[in-house]
């Protein structure tokens, strides 16, 4: 009976691997410095990686390329950092409910929430 279970899960893994390998092909490209700098600036303008930019352009998916102002990228990055901090604090609070150690953490959480509100106000 155990062999049947192992065989079934083994078959599933094999099938999943075949599907993954069927979709994944790698293309290596070489550029001189000036061409790469050009691609890098275009990718940065759109807020994506160079490889993603080259892939979208080569497949004719230019409608997916939108310009993202640098200020939005900075704000997005700041919001991500604040959100990560808030999640860490929340996990800690949830694991130590009723503890006397929580009040300094609540103060820290409130400071992060205030920072998040300031950033959101800057966005408009």
C-alpha cells in the first residue's frame, strides 16, 4: 500500500517537472556596454528588470510597458518597508497576547502607522 502512495506522488512530481521543463527555455544574449546601458535606462524608466523589458519587447508586448515615475518607485519601496515592519510587529503581538512587554511594541507600531499615514498623504 505504501508503494502505491509513493508511486502516485512520484508520478505527480514527474508530471509537474515535465510541465515546468516544457515551459522553461533560456536565451542568453550579449550586448556591448552602450546597448546594455540603453536597455537598462529603458527598463528603469518602466520600473522593471532589463530581462523583463527585453522579453516584453521581443514578444511584442509593448502595451504592458507603462512608465513608472521614480517618485512612485521610491514611495512603493518605502511602503513595502513599512508594511514589512508592521507585519513583523503584528506577528509578535499575536504571539505574546497579554504580556507586559507589549506596550513598547504598541508604541513602535503606532509610530510605523503614523509614518505610513504620512507617506499615504504625500501620495495624495
